[in-house]
C-alpha cells in the first residue's frame, strides 16, 4: 500500500536560511566605560506548512537583541551604572501562548533601562539597581484575513535589586542578592 493510496503525501524538503550579524564595541577609557552589544538574526523558510492548524503558515522569525551599557566613575570607590536594552522577536514555536490559525507569528518588542549605584567598602561591595521595562505585541494576523489583538499580553515591569558581595580572592567573589519586581498589564483580564 503506498502513501498516496491511504491519504498521506510524501514529505518534501524545503530551504531554510539564517542571517545573523553582530556588532560589539567597548570604550578603552581610563575612567568611565561605555559598551554596545547588538545582535540580530532573521530565520527564513522557503515555504510554510499549509493545511496545518497548529503552526502558522509563514514561519519566518526575526530576532534582535541590543544593549547599551555605561559606567560613570564618581570616585575611586563609587560608580553609577546604567543600561538601555531592546529585544524584538516572536514567540517560540510550541509556546502555549501561540494562537491557532495564525498566518505568521506576531512580533513583540521589549525595551527598558536600568540605573544603579555601586560602592566599595574595602573588599565588600554594595550594589543597588532599579529598572523599568515595557513589552508590546503586535496584532496577530490570522489565516482567514482577520487580525486579533494581543493587548492582553502587553505590560510594564518595574523592579529593584540589591547585591552584597565580598572579594574573597582573585576570581572568587561570593554574593547575596535580593530582587523584587512587579508587572502591570495593560488589560486587567
């Protein structure tokens, strides 16, 4: 009995490609510091999987990660640290958040920043940071031509961290860290 006689079609291969540039830059100043880390990729597929309701018809996936970090040396023992970050991506295939009947994965953007201060008390170091982030999803495009809102997935996240570490010996710096954050969704339900 052949596959065609019982209603199955033979699987056929398809091309896949991935473009993944990166850019990293770091200052070499004697005081203060600035660094940039930018990574991106795009995974493209020659064709989708028509007729399957569990995965989108178009599986192309962008992914961008970026971070700009800076340090200001206020004194020999006190530093102000800051960072800006950005992530643009889609949900992972197989995620429970992926809707049925998508024509392609919705893109989301996560962006935010951190600012904090650290101070050295001889070999003891105290660091305190605060951060704020925003996550926004685009509307989902469905196979029937309609679109569905993802506003229930959009949120702001605020947090704070405190870390106490001890420079015991070169390469060994045990620490204790406490972190708290909260998420505030755009829609309550």
